[in-house]
């Protein structure tokens, strides 16, 4: 159960949007929110698409070099990412992100060794891609354009986009796994993935009320807009919340802090592979690639939707 905090912050006006979404939210029975049929191998390999994204973004952001410089065999001959750069991070954040990058290398190796790997998909880590995502989230063109690599807070907000999607994907995967090998692997991956997301959200929560210069919007408001975008793209209700929420969405309706995003019982939300694809493609369709994956994801699950595009 999420613990309540004695220090309360006033929720932003954006919180009303999430409250209305919460009031109107019903668990969807539409087919686009239903579970899919897939083997354990296909489900776990599907997650490698996100693990590649995290590895490349964190390694390049902290070191200025990616997987091809650390463990090139894990890319399986896949193309190098588009964009990506060493970010202008403060020393502490840089060490944290570097650690995350190495952890993602370990994740890829664990899946490759225990399940079998897939080719690294083409990834778009360019500042222009993040600019487009942030513009879509806020509903207008930010000026100057958002650049994830320009400073620590921008990079943390850009990072906010990534591990949580993997986290809810793993939560949605575990109930459908059949073998002990797959279950133990994914449970272990989920533990670290959720830890990464918690660290990022905590670092952002410490800055929640700060205005992100030069934009007239706080850090908390940006997280709310980004979470709102993911909910809209996935089209399966409220499964994503910013770091500040109205009490109606807080732990036991007693806190406006939301360091960990969870449901009414403080349980993790879950998402299916189609929901994940709608988000990471930025298109709202598992059939239409784009966003971080210009050519779509790899593995049987992602490719099965692309064949119908």
C-alpha cells in the first residue's frame, strides 16, 4: 500500500483532467484491450524491444556511446540508433543513468542467454523525436523546441517516458507465462525495471514545483501531460499517472504525492503488447510504426502487427 505523505503539495490545474478521466474510467472490454495469444518465448522477446531502447538511451546519455561499444553481439546485427547524445547531466544523475545503462545490458544478456535474442530494431533517439513527443503531450509546439540532452531535468523528463512502459508491460506479461524459466526471468527483470522507474520519479518529485525553463509549466505538470498522452495512445483507460495527482487518485485518497504510479489498491497497472506498441510508436496503433521505432519493433509479436499494416 502506498504510504501517505505528511507534506502535501497543491495539485496543479492539470490534476482536474486526471480526476475527470478517473471518474469516467471503466475497464474496457473492447478487443483492443484484450490479452493476446503468444508463447513464452515471443512474450519475453517482445520486451527486448524496450530493453534495447533503454540501453541505448541511458548509455548514450551518460557515456556518449551505446551498446555497440559495450556488448555489440547483443544487437544481433541490428542497425545503430538514429540520434542520441551525451547529455549535460549533473555528476550524481550521470552516475545513476550510467548504472541504468549497464543494467539494461545485463537485461538484454539475460534474455539472450535464457530465451534467445532478437535483432535490435532501428531506434530514433534524436532530439527531434523527443520534441515531437513533448509537443504532442502538451498539445502545442514548445518554443524553444524541447531537447532531452540539454540539461539534467530535461533528460529526467525524457527518461520518464521509458522504464514505466517496460514495467507495466512486464506486469501484464507475467500472468500469461507458463514455464518457471520465463516467470523467474521476467519477475527479476520487473524488479529492477520498477526500481529504475521509482528512482526517476523520485528525482522528478524533488523538483515537482519547479518551472521547467523557459516553459511556463512545472515539472509535475509535464509528467501529468506525458502520462495523459500515454493513456490516450494506449486507449485502454487510466493506467498512467504523473508525480502529482488529486487526492482522489492518491494512496488511500490521502495524498497528492504520486511517487509510485498505482491503482486504487496500490497495485501496479499492467499493459498488453498492443497497448505498449501504440505508446512507443506514438501513433496510437500497433499497426503503424513511428516514434522511437521508425520501422517498428522486432520479434514475432511486433512483426505480426506490422504485416497487417
